[in-house]
C-alpha cells in the first residue's frame, strides 16, 4: 500500500473495556452516544498522524469515554475495530467465492483471498489478546521487557495481517481475475480492512514510543 505504515469502546469501567478487548466471546458493548470532550480530543490527536486520520477519528471517537487518555486502550480499540473489519471482509469474500458466477481465474483468486483473510483474522485475534493483557497490566507495574515484547508481537502480527489484505487485492490485478467489475468488488470488500489495519499499526507503533504519531 502507498506510504509507510505510519501508521472502541465506551464502557462503564476499565474492567469492562478489558472484557471488550478480549477474546472471551462476550457481547461487545455498543458505543455511547456522546463522550467527554477531552477524551475525544485525545483520540483525535492520536489519529491525526495515522495514514487515514478521518477514518481513524470516525471509528475510534465513539469509544473515547472508555479509552480515556490511555494509548494502550486506544490501541486495543483500534485493533478490535480492525478485527471486525477483517471478519466482515472474510464473510464478503466467502460469499463471492461461493457465488458460482466467477471466471475460473477469479474464483481461484477469491478462494486464495478467503484463505489469506482467514489468516489475517487469526493474527488480529492474537494481537487483540496481547493488547488486552497489556491493558490489564497498565494499572500495575509490568516489566518493561515484557511490555516491549507484547508490543513487538502485536506489531509483527498486525503487519502480517495488513500484508494479507494487500496480497488479497493484488490477486485480482490481472485481466483474467479482475475483469467484469470483480476487481472493484474485491477492493470494496477489502480496502476498508487495509485502511483500518494501517491506522491500528500507526497507533500501536506510536504507543510503543509513548508519543502521539
């Protein structure tokens, strides 16, 4: 994707935020209708340096109340939003692959894309789990070495997930696979995930440096 990798969750308490960040399967609380202005400004400041700041602000500002002024919780929110995007893209591509009306080359590319997006979902789930642990430790005093290890792991997994999304779209660049509007349809399903992933990476990387991007 162009440029470098510069590179949600209002709840009643930090404990509920951690549940939302986790992989327990519990229902995710819905965003609140409003939020603290200072917290929204915090989200906007961190989003300003991401690759797609308007998208970042739109997807993360609704969760400003639970994020507070915590870069770790903001990163957790961004990863959760990206995970949702990956699941939605995977579902859409599965439906496309099963449609039965694609040309052979497009059908093969669609199946490959489903596989890659499935990998991306798994990588993002690992990222969310690691960031959940970081968020749970934030009030305590985790070792600096362990905290760095978690962040480095998240950056590696999220970067790989982003690459999966890019490679998925690249599979439809050829005329045989991308003709008849197929390329545009795939881009419509997947590009949102790629943009969300780029923003999440930017926030996680900036969180590691403890300064707005």
